[in-house]
C-alpha cells in the first residue's frame, strides 16, 4: 500500500511539473523579456515599472534560467516551489493574498455541491436498483436524463428566474440574487447564498451518479453472497446498505475524483452567474483585464486541486479494492 501511495504521489508531482512548464511556455516564451514584462505589468504601467519587473524576474536571461527563477525565485523573490505565486502588478498586491481571499468561497461551493451530488445521486440510484422498473425508478431515470442534458448556465439562470425573480415579484425573498456571506459571520446567510449554486453545480453530477449507482447495485444484488445474506435472515436494510452498497462504491469513488476535478472548471460559470467572488469569478475578471499573474496563479492552484483530488480518489479506490494496488 505504501508503494502504491508513493507512486501516485510521484505521478502527481510529475503532472504538476509539466503544468508549470506549460504555464511558463504560454506566458513567457515568444514575445521576449521586454514584452513579457509589459504584459505582466499591464498596458498602463510606466516604463520604469516594466524595467523593474524585467530585472526582478530575470527576463533578460536565457529561457532555462527564467524557468529556474520561475520555480525557485530570484534574489529576494521566492519562487513557485516555495509557495510564492508572484505579484499581481495590476492591483499592486501578491497573488497569494488574492487567492487566499477567494479560495474559501470556491471551497465552500465545491464541498457543498460534492456532498449534495453524492447524497442525491447515491440515494436515488439505490432506490432505483432496489425497485427496478417501478414508478420511482422511472422518475429518477427521467430526472437524471433531464439534468444531465441541461447546460449548467441554463440551469443556474432558470433557478434564478424561479426562486429569486418570480418569488421576489410576489413578495417572497428566500434567496439573494448574488453576493456571498462568510460562514463564520452569518451561517444562515452563508447557506442562503450558496444553496442555489450548490444545486446548480450538483444536479448534473448527481444525474451521472444515479445511473452509475443503479447499474452497479443491480450487478451486486444478483451476486450469490447477497442471496446468502438474505437467506440467513439479515434485514433488507442491512443487506442493501451494509453489503450491497459497500461493494458497489468502487466505481463511485473513481467517478468522484473525476467529477471533483471537473467541478473546479464548472465553478467559473456558477460563480459568475450567482455573483460569488471566488476563484472562478475572479478568473473571468482577470482575463477581461489581462491580469496575467493572477491568471497564472489561479491556473496553477486549479491544476493542483485537480491532481490532488484524483490522487485522493486513487488511494481511496485502492483501500476499497485491494486489487488496484497491484497495477
């Protein structure tokens, strides 16, 4: 098991190294040191600032030296491997401080949506498998196909139309239109601001989990050990949740790692629709203002989150199914 974990960690570190190379190539290779410094500083920055950035980052050095500075820093400036994502010259602050302000919002959105899509998808899939071809099974199948077919931005706009605009017109204000409230300051407002974004982000993934759980549960329920457990007089609830569902979770864990990484890309749309000032919302703003240091920082943090989510999913998958450790 330890060797398996070390291999997965090594693979994750290799992927992150390749990500840093791609990011460096996109933003640094091509236009030359002065042009890169101008892009990093912004169009309105004075020439003195551009020259300062070029000297500070070593942009007049060879490319391999620039990449070394990008990773380890140059002079008093620490590099990427030491936890410094650089300076946002457009706003005059460090990229680290900006991301640390935005990260709790995005984490709240992803964590809440992940719990929601796991609960909705798993429970509906179990009910569909236990009662195949029933009204509940057909209803969950229809809902799964519906939500899986509808784009995220359309679902978000529909939820805003129904649960904000129409209710507000009729004098009922259950959900705010935009904004964010901190969990530590006001838990109730935090929940109200995030409930609709949670459902928007979770609905599509929950639909996939419904179908995946149903198919996996149907396969497990036909196994001999399930019939043996029932013949011994074990209650149906225990057979389903203690034996069948436990054996059917292996594909769910693998899918969860993929969906968790995909959710990091989906938050850009959801945060922008609901006005949540998280990483996704500020990534759109940074692109519109060509704030390159912030774009690079968000890209690297998002890539690290995707790699970490898949590493954790692989390790959990190996815990559930020991055969995975042999590969």
